[in-house]
């Protein structure tokens, strides 16, 4: 499918405000891919598709999780996680996307995971820091992203974890595992994490 058709397919799935966010993630992911040696075309595609199912009704997403064999533990955690796994399934089924690296970047853009690929990291971080994002700590994430992808991503996960703790919500285990994996990687490189 060519880029214009993909863009139109994505736009049909969401309100204009959500698409503006997606466009910001696309632009940010492209810049991050260039900065950190990622594949700009894959970054563009994964960023475009990352919120494909975000605006879907929760009952529709729950049905897909149950009927399509997606991880059932998703249903035990915040509904904000569901769209990532459902979206990866949907873009394969509805748009014919077969690239597993792109599908994984869509699948794990909200939670992260251990051993994140460069594309996973780029899309996840771009989602945190695209220009329309405004939350406590986002400027620090943007500042870190200028020089250290992993430290910026740890700062993003930290902001999510703190937010969930403040709201009294459960934390999806993959997010903690992803954060800890990145911290180990940063330390193994002989770097200390900047707070």
C-alpha cells in the first residue's frame, strides 16, 4: 500500500486531534531514526500505525483480545494498553502489514519490553515526546533525547510509572521490565543515569 493510502486508512480510524498526534509522532520518529541510525522508512511506517486502534471502542478491543488470542493479561491492566496489541493485529489483518519489526514497534509502543529493538525505542520515545505532548517531565525527555535515546526512554517510563502510582493504578509488568533492562544497558555502557 502506498503512503497516501496508508495515511487515509489511518485517518479513517480516529478523530482529527488524534491524527495530529500521530503526525507529530511520525515527524519525531523520523528525526530520531536519523539521529540514532534507525531505518527512517520503518520508523515512518510504525509511527503512522502506532495508534491505529486507539479510538476504537473498548468492547471492540476486548473482543479482539479474547477472540484473536492476544495476551489475555492485557485485560487485567489499564485499557490504555489495549490499543497497541489490538492495533498490531489490526494493521496486519486490515492493511496487510507483514513486517514483524514494524508490528512489534506498534505492539510495544505503550508498554515497552525487554530487549527493545532500535525501532521499538524510536517509536516509543517519539510517542512520549512529540511536539504536542505536555506533561510534567516531557521537556527533560526531549532534552535527553538530543544525546541519549536510552536515557530519554528511561525518563519516559519513569514518568509513566510515577503517573500510575499517583493514580493508584497497577503497572503493566513489561513496562517495569523494559525500564530495568534499559537501566542495565546504560550501566553496562559505563554511563550513569542523569536524574
